[in-house]
């Protein structure tokens, strides 16, 4: 009997995880430039692996804070009015409504990051921006 209860508990945990699996989350997917793989999502937040082959255009998230952990590669990041190089191991916090963009630099491999957004990201609050002043460089 205990064996069956354990199996039922395990199955229910797997089913709950699948309910929150972000397979249908709308994300930025431009396979020639950016590839996004959803990892997990629930009402509190969403996680994605993002491969940037060239760049992610300047944009804001109206209702989300984003945390970006660089896994591999290097890029030039614009965050607000600053511009700086990001590399493996860097963690960047992007407050909601803060303009940000990234361009991959160096080498053939894409810039690979983990993007965590809070609350849950359903792809509806990304607003692209054009024509703003050039950022200053951070030392």
C-alpha cells in the first residue's frame, strides 16, 4: 500500500510540474539570431535559456524585473544609459521599465544566458524601443 501511495505522490508531482511547464509561453524566437528555450514558469516567475547569435534589440519590460546570468560568451550590454561588456559568470539585474539590449561580441559561438523574469513572463509586456540617445560607457 505504501508503495502505491509513493507512486501516486510521485506522479502527482510530475503532473504538477507539467502544468507549470512553459511549453506554450510566447518568447522572443528569431532562429537566425535568437533562440529561446523555456525552462520553467509559474505565477511567480519564468526561466529561459537564451542563445544570442547577433543581438537582442533595445526593449523594456513594463511589468517584469529580469535577472540575466551569463553562462558563456561575451556581449556588449546596454542597461539604461550605460553600456558595458558582459561575460561568463556575470549577473545583471534589469528593473522593470529599464531599456536594455545586448550584442554578442567575440567568437562564433552565441552568447548564452539564463533569463529569469518575475512575475511570470508570458511574452506580452516586451516593448521595443528605437531612436534613443547613445548610452555612456561604464568603466
